[in-house]
C-alpha cells in the first residue's frame, strides 16, 4: 500500500502541480489512514470499504480532532481512492457519496493597528539578525504573503525602484504585490548592511537567511514572531498567518475593494477573501453599539 501512496504523491506533484506543502499534508493524512488499516489487519487496499473509512473518521472525532482536520483527512482519502480508480488499481470506490464533516467557519484572529506597530518595533535593528527580523515583519505586513512565500523569495524577486515583490503562491501561481515606502526602506538597509554579513561567504539564493547563512525555516520564523510578540506584550495566540489576516482586515477597514485584496492575497476564490468582510462588519456593529444613542 505504501507503493500506491508514493504513486499518488507523484501524481499530485507531476500532473496536478500541487505545492510541496500541500503534498506533505496529503502524505501525513494518508500515512495515518494506512497505519489504521494495518492496525485493522488490512494489507490490501481492495479489502477496504466504506464502513472502514467511516470508522476511521469516527475514531478521529473520538480522539478530539478538529472538524477541519477530519474534513482534510476525508478529502485526502477521497482523492486517493479517485486516483486508484482512475489508474484501475481498485474495482470499486468506497468513498462515493462519502460526506466530509461540516466545518464551522471561524473568523481569523487579527491584531489591531497598534498591536502590529508594537510588534514591528520589537527587533533591535542595530544588529544583522534584528534588522532581518524587522524587515521580514515589515514585508509580511506590507504584502500579506504566506510565510512559505516570504521565506522563498530571492533578492531578484524584489524591485525596490518600482516598489513591488514577486512571489510564487499555491500551485506555483506567480503574483506581483506592491510594497510601501517603509518596507522598501528596511529592505534596502537589510540588503546593504545585514544580508552580506549573514551570508558569510555562502551562496544562498534566498533573501532571508538564518545565522548560518542558509534559508530560514518556517519553524525558525515561527519562533522569531512568537518571541517578538511576547516582548510586545501581545497576549493573543499569534502565528505568522495572523499578520496575513491583519493585513487583509486593515486594508478592507480602510476602504480597499475585495477584488484587489483577493489579488494581493493570491486567493483563487473570492469567497475565501470574504471571511474578512465579516470581521469588518463585526467592528462596525461594535462601533454602532458603543456610539449610537439608541443602539
């Protein structure tokens, strides 16, 4: 069954052109499912049926897994079986009419403008690592990029004269995002003063480097943002994606149109971007309730 999984992962990469992160997610979910099959003494994928799959999803629910995790696992399993049917490796698809659990759409957690400002002011820009941190945070808030996109950009992707950055999003889709004067200023300073020192005669292509002169990892960036958030006195549970959410929300609060925000975020479907309009509506309601004499 491991060979079938490997064939499926190759199909996702070669034919569907999915990103490494998405493929890794499929791989994790399906490895857990195959482990469950082995636990049930099933060593032939043709011996699986709808009951087995449903029992696995129910086990995930019993273990307290989030509905989003169960839904993602269900989608991965369905895609896997669709692939096996397509390749004629199984005779029947046990996932036909299998419904994913309903996911409650939670509003993204965002920072206020003041909290963002406090966060961005935390790094000590008198040293190379601090200047790198400040530049990354400024660019993340200026563009709303995903952290994987931020850490993959090269110096050639940044046009400081024209004021834009080029990045590759999900499905290797390229997009151009404008950047403001503050982010441009820190980028210039970082490239001129800090990046060369961090490179330390190495030949890394990425713009942002760790202390060894190599590409910074997502885990490394997560630790950086957690540390600066703590120093800023931000009690909210913050992740790199929180800044992306804050970028979108602040744009909409200040009058940006939804379609432009969708383009900048790289959302394929505008319905994904519309979640941020709920946040701004909630804020409007709070203002109304607080200020209208007959609210």
